[in-house]
C-alpha cells in the first residue's frame, strides 16, 4: 500500500468517526463515554495523518 493510499484510508476512517460522533450526539440520552472514546480515536487518527503527511 502506498503512502498516499494509506493516508486516504486514514482520512476516510477519520470522517467515518466524525459522522458517528455527530450521530451519537443527536441521539436522545447519548452516552458521554462512547462519544469521548470516538473522539480519542479521531484524535489518534488525526495525529497519525499529520505525522505521515509531514514525513
């Protein structure tokens, strides 16, 4: 897998997590812990995307 395709895949995963966070926040009685975990996953992906983009 090339670097550009790997970055593209990471960006898709990041967007999917963003969509899930928004979806969870719209649900009545949403779970703060679930949202916090999703946001942590998003942050890890964002950091990896940034690191690989700068390499």
